[in-house]
C-alpha cells in the first residue's frame, strides 16, 4: 500500500490549503516593531481619553442646591439660544 503525499489542496471557491505533516500549514504574519509601537500609542491615547472623560463626567460638583439652580438656569439659557 502506497501513501500519497499531498502538498496542497484547491477548494471549489479558489482558496488553496497548504499541508504540512498532515495538518494545514500555519501562516504567521510578520509584525514590524514600528507598527506595534504606533498601535500601542494609539490604544494608550484612547485609554487616556476615556479616563479623562470619566473623571469629568462623574465628578461631584461643589455648591449644593445653589450650584444646581445655576446649572439649570444655564441649561435653560442654552435651550433658548439653540431654538
């Protein structure tokens, strides 16, 4: 009994599979250090933006009731300007 060696298979949709030791060959992408550094800097900046916004939004404003009334009047004034 002879065993045939299959190196590649072409699927009906046009894709090809390369075989290595009876398993599909694993392809790895090369990642350049400059690309990784840019990606890391982008993610870091996005995290900083989110932290900054949560500090601004979730901050307890000083001033109590008087301050709240001042905020309400400012919002009403803004509504009037936008109309």
